[in-house]
């Protein structure tokens, strides 16, 4: 599948989603600065059958287009030190997956996150 086709598919699916902030802290201490990027995302809970491995009850699944981060010049890759803010609540990124949602040629189309908090 071409990157443009894949982006179109994800854009339609995510279009019904919500705005989530991807947050990165820099520096140290209690008043360390942060950088927030709003992205349009689809946030879902995991089904009972998905509660295996590192997925525990209460975790959520967040999918958003990579181009939203790239347009804001957010330095990649996403790491477990970054956060996702959903409905005002800061959640830990447990598993940032940038491999599952790639198009032909390995072009990154969307991120798939497991978040907790």
C-alpha cells in the first residue's frame, strides 16, 4: 500500500477520534520545561482477550498519524520517557510502536501506543 493511501485510511479512522497531547519533558527538576504537540488520535481500551504480556487492565491503545508529530518538528523516536495526555490526564507511554503501521518502502504512517495511568 502506498504511503498516501495508508494515510488516507488512517485519517478517516482517526477523524472520529479526539485531540491528544504528546508530551516531552526536557531538563531536570520539578519545574522542567515540556513540549506538547496536539495530535488527532483514536483512543481505545483493550479487550479482555488482549490482556496478555505487558498489557494490563486499564491500559489504552492510542493511534495517530506520524505526520502530526513531524509537522510540529517533534524529534523522533518516541520513547517510554514521553507521555500522552488524554482528556487532561497524563499517561505513561508503555510501548511506542513505530513499526506496525508502515506503508510500502517502510514509510512511517502512524504510531501505535500502549499507554497507562
